[in-house]
C-alpha cells in the first residue's frame, strides 16, 4: 500500500506540473478565441452590409479591422507554437533523465536479484547467521538480512513509480506534439484567410480610388452634418449650464435673504445648505449634491463602461482627426465613435443618469443626451426613442432603436460621443472592450 500511495502522489505532482506549464498556452488560446469572436462579429456585419457606393468606406473600414484581428490571431498562434516548442524540448529533456534514472534503478535491482539467487537457499541464510562470532553479531546479521529484503522491496516500488513517470511524460510529450500540429494547421488556415481578406481590401481600395470625387463629396456632406450635430450638442449643453446656474443663483439669493432676515430678528444665521448647486469648474455645470456623487461614480468607472449597443458590433470610425490608413486623400474628423451593429439593435445607456435632451439633426436622425453629473453621453442616429426628457435611466437600459439604412447601404450605425462639461472625451478610453 505504501508503494501504491507513492505512485499516486507522483502522478498527481506530475499532472500539476504539466498543468502549470500549460497555463501560458491556455492564456494565449483564450486571447486567440476572443480575437476570432471579433472576426466572426465583423463577418456578420459585412454579410449584412450591401456593397454600394455610399457604403464602400464602411465596408473598407470593416475589412481593415478584420485584417488587424486576423494578424493578431496569427501572432497569438505563433506565440502558442513557440511556447509548445519550448515545452516539447523541456519534456524531452525530462523524459531522457527519467529513462536514464529508470535504467540505473533496473540495473541495480537486477544485480541485487542475481546476488540473492546465487545464495538464495534457507541453509545459506542460516549458515550466515550461525557462523557469527557471537550472539550480538548474529542479531546484527539477522537485522541486515531483513533490511536488505526491505531495500529490495523499496527499489521494486521505486521502479514502478519511475516507470509510471516515464509513461506519463511520454503521454504529455505526445499530447504536446498533437497540439502543435493542430496549431500549425490553424495557423496555415489563418494565413489563407488573411490573404483572401487582403485581396478583398485591395479591390475595395481600387474601387474607392476610382470614385474619389464622389467619396470626397459624400465625406464633405457627412462632415457638414457632423458639424451641425456638434453645434446642437453644444447648444443643449450651454442651455443646461445656464439653467443650472440660474437655479444655483436663485438658491444662493434665497439663502442670503434667509440669513439677513435671521440677523435682523437677532437670531442665529442658518447654516449653508449642502444641496445648493455648485460647479466644480469655472463656467461649468452647477451640480446638486446627488449629481456630484453620480459624477464621481461615473469617473470611477473609466475603462469599465459597457458598450452603448445591445448586439454584435464593430467600431468603424474612431475618435479624433485622422487620415485613412488605405486612402491617402481621405481625412476624417470624429467627435466620437461610430459603432456598426446588426439591424434592430438598441442603443443603451452606459451608466446611470438623467435624460436632458432629445433632438433631431439631419443625417443623424434622433439624438439623446444623458447627463451623469458633469459628464454627458450622446447617442445619435436613433429611429425610435424610448425615453423622454427628465427621465432617470440605469446602466444598460435601452434608450432607443438604432436606424438601419435599408434604402442605400443596409447599415446600422450608432454615433456615440462623450463630454466632460463642454470638453470632448475619447469614448474608447472609457468603454470596456
């Protein structure tokens, strides 16, 4: 039983060691699966997007993102293969050491067995004991024979354990070889997919270069619409700041009158009220005590906010001013991000807040502004709005249905912006992806 337990313990330690070695491979595999999931989402969006003049740029952006993700998958596969190569090399070294150790133990055990066989009779053992010079020496010889027999049993048990270790290590080595072959096949498949996608991208770029004038005209029109949206957002923010400041000023005046009245009556002046609106920046939005707390909570969730869409998505235009990576003559300036999703998807609030504005702008359909203290989020291109001004909303609550352009390009794109006071923020710095 003792030797059986030794075998079990040895097996457990070997399996634990192998699991530890494979932790990095599992981590890389999880990253690869996440990248493949993004590729699958982009594929779905490409399948739903008609190939039209108005939407060629969106298709090219989707393809470009897909190519980047495909390259990431190939890079992760290369890392996995390299790590498994190291693992195989280490396993071979361990197997070689184990086999050498097993051979030494078998040789030593065989030698001891042959020695016993040469003098294995009971008479030899008895004569060995009786030929002692004295009784004390006889006892020592008896103990020696017993210990020698125990040593042989122990060696036999160690050989069993070592043989099991060798078998386990061979299985691990074979499993690593098979895993490497699977990864190499997957890498080859991804290379083929990448070549196909790069060829598609090249064709899209060539077509867009032929339509340069039309595309530039479309982009200028879109920029005019974006400027109009920006002016409307700034107007709404200015009105909200003015209303909040008016409320704060009225509250301060009431408090001052109450103080003066108390002093005139010889009474103690009342303590300043904590719930009076206050702005944290000069010319900023004057917040109530509750709004200040909400603002702090919003800021504390930077990088962890959910995506503002309910379905499969891909970001087709990022924040800021940038030249298109594939089209030299195309320059885009975006006050937020554009998120393409599937038809019938909803826009959803990224955090608790209050709806302060609902308005329309040409090219962006309906827009909703939600205030989170002195932070604001803007959701544009809604065909249907589910909320109203003054309504409190919660994180991930649907606020409207995103418009799908079925007449021209069959795309469903949410335009999403973020502001702190009047200053624009990059939404990708705040959203969890």
